[in-house]
């Protein structure tokens, strides 16, 4: 299982696929999600804008990705 670190929550599902390089574009991510090719926490997810939070697990193309909220804080 791979870990994806997110900086804030919630994050829309399609944005994670796009920004993590799993798809080339946000449009492609939305099509794949709408087509039922993505799972969230073990269940098929077709909502493109599903709000993802710390601890959620995305299944995509045979891999699983665990979302982890970043504990890193920037110093000013």
C-alpha cells in the first residue's frame, strides 16, 4: 500500500488522482471515477467530487493508496 500525504482535508477525489500523477488530467480522472474504476475504502466510488479525508484508502488500477494528513507545519 502506498501513502499519499495531504496538506489539508477534505480533498476532492479527482484532484488526488490528478495531482498524484495517476491520471494525466482532471477530466480523465473524472471519467475513470464516473466509470466505476476507482474504489474508496473498498467500495466502488462514482462521485467525482467525493470528499476525501485522513485515513481513506483509494483503490486504483490494482494499487491501494492510503491518505495521511501531513503533520508538517511551516515555519515563518
